[in-house]
C-alpha cells in the first residue's frame, strides 16, 4: 500500500480519506505511538505542513489522531454539517424534495421486501420492457435467486422506472 499524504486540501472528504488510509497503513506496522505520530506529520505536504509549522504545534504524545484533529480544526469549516444539510435540501428529484423521495423509497422498499418471490417477479414483469422480460425469463429458467435476477435486470439497463419513482440520475438543484 502506498503511503498516504495530505496536502491541506479544503475538500471535506480529503482529510477523512487521509485518516482512513492512515488507519489502514498504520494497522499493518508494529510501530510505537511516537513513531506513528512522527510518520503522520511526515506525510503532510503543501498547505498542511505549512500550517503545522506556522502554528508550531507541540508534538502530541498520546495518539496520532490528535494530529488529524488539529488539522481538522483548521481545514474543515465549523459550518460543514449545516452547509451539507442545506445543499441536500436544494437537491430535488423531478418535483420531489429529497426527504419526501427517501420516504417514498422506504415505503416502496418495505412493500417489496414483504412480497413473496412470485409477487415480486409479477411486479417486475409488468414494469419492464421486452428486453428485460427476456432477461427475467432467462433468469427464472436458470433458477437464480432474487438478488441474481435483479442484478441481471440491472445489467440489462432496463428497470430504471420499476419503482414508480423518478429516475435517480435526474437530480436537479433548486436555488
């Protein structure tokens, strides 16, 4: 595995990705905690190492995640949770706001999960095009499991509207 680095990116997921990769990398080595802390500081580059040197942070003594938490205070804005929630509220699917869409999806998913296999396949037969019907017939003839049949239908790119909900790839932003 390559050594993970962090360049001080303001991307929200960059620091989390760096931390995850560090956890995976450091789990495989038998270093002391001080060695891990020095390694983490050594993996900083660009604006991240400039911030670390500029603030003259004392080297943490307990755990390497203290370095990550210190970086998080500078590189991740305090309002990130609110900002992401507002962005999610502006995301619409057709004429449906995201939370209403998720509610409808959960209702549909619970109905589908309570169906017998025969009812489920009957539902699919009525909702898919001829190409998907051929895939469904082939899958039923091969005695595949429900999951394998759904996978075969997805691979045929033909059940985009079987849920009765809008296509999940048609998300639009509302300002």
